[in-house]
């Protein structure tokens, strides 16, 4: 039953986020993308601080794990995701630099146009590969949450889906430039999102075999959510906005937190 829940949760988080992103990108609903960033940030922070970390500390009592060890894992997890982000940024920046002429402007002769076309296709595959690896990691984290408690798994799956939607909107825009049709872009990104389920199965086996390490898995999941919210989503919201726009931003942030809290309450009944 747990494995079935993991498969459903990971597919909803992985492929569901792609289809929702397509709805936003292709159905002229892009004005909601900024709101989704706020919603996702709230959902991730609430899931980490209200669900994952408390559960990790509860599990640590029976597993004989100290609070100091869990906080150390949380710190190492944050640094790890920071370094992972750095590596990805360096890789994309390096590719971008190679695709440009020395003065920073794109050249327009036939050779460079051809090179740019090849590079775009390479960039498309880089996006799909990056998404697949990311989805695999998300699947493992969701699986760890489901093994601890199905309600925790549900909250984690929703939080992952919420933060992947704005990310996938950007991916679809990139893939539209490298593939012939929007349908091809959606199909390939859906396959990448489906890798979340593979990560879920691997996570289920891993956590099952090393159940005493479950508190650590949960803390790593929390560190991933906290890092994504504070380093990736929140900075995108730090813009000079009108009072009305700021109020809307804060409202969506609290809506994300409220959604996680509500899911937790509904799941208990």
C-alpha cells in the first residue's frame, strides 16, 4: 500500500506539475506564474518546518538519534544543495558563454547561426537531463516522507508539485525553441517528470533497507525544501512592487502555508 501511495504521489508531483505548467504556459495564464512562486515558497517552508522536521525529531527518539546530529545533517544538507546549485549555474553559464561571441553579442553569420541552432538542441537535452536527475531526487525524498507517514508523503508531494510548476513553465519555453511542436516539448518534459516515480521506487527500497536512518532522510528532504524556498523562490519575489501587489504576494505565500496545514488537518480525520 505504501509503494502504491508513493507511485501515485510521485507521478502527481512529477508529471502533474508538467501538465499544470503547460496549462499556464500555453493557455495564456502566465500571470498566475508569479503567484505560484509565492504559493510554492509558502508550501515548501510549511512542509519543512511544520511536517518534515517535527516528524524527523519524533522518529529520532525511537531511532536513538540526537537532535544535534539532525541539525548537523540539516546544515550539511543546506550546504550540499547550495554547492549543487553552484555547479548547475556554472555549467549553464559556461554553455551560455560559449554560445556568445567574445563581445557578448550573438553573431549573425551562417556558421554561428548553425552553431547556435546546434547549441539550442544541446541546451534542450541539458534541460531534460537536469530535470530527470532533479525529479529522481524528488522521488526519493517523497518516498522517505511516505514511509514515515502517508500524510507527510501527501504534503511533500503537493509541495514538490507546487515548486516544480513555475520551474517547468521556464523549461517549456526553452524546449519550445529547440523542438518542432509544443506537443513534443510537453511529451519529453512529461517523461522527465515521470522519472520522479523511479526515484520513488528506489527511495522506497533504500528507506526500507535502512529504516533506522529515516530521520536523516526526512531532514535532508526538509533541507532541500528550505533551500529551494529561500535561495530560489523568495529571491524572485524580492522586487519593488506596489502595495497591492505586495499584499497579493504575501497572501499567496500564506495560502501555500495554509494549504499544507489544511492538508495535514484533513488527513488526520
